């Protein structure tokens, strides 16, 4: 069980870094009004999908850390 949680933690941390970079590039690098179109078809509820991936990977990392820290 511990090995599985360690694997989940490592994969989720890689996912946090990857989706964090994508989120940064999407929100900060392309923040000028001329660079973006008013309506983008790749948005989900007004945000790019990489933000949701960042949240999901961060949640998985927190759950894995809590699982590794638990007594059992």
C-alpha cells in the first residue's frame, strides 16, 4: 500500500508541475487582449482545462500525502 501511495504521489507531483506550467503559459504569457480571442472553444466554464487538471493533480497529491502520513 505504501509503495502504491508513493507512486501516486510522484505521478501527481509530475502532473502538478506539468499542468502548472501550462496554466502559467495560458494565463500569464497570453494575457494581452490582442493575443486572445473573445470566444474560445477550448474553454470549460470560462477557464482553460489545464486549471482543472492542476486542481485534480494537487488534490491527488494531498490525498497521497495524507495516506502516507496516516497510521496503519
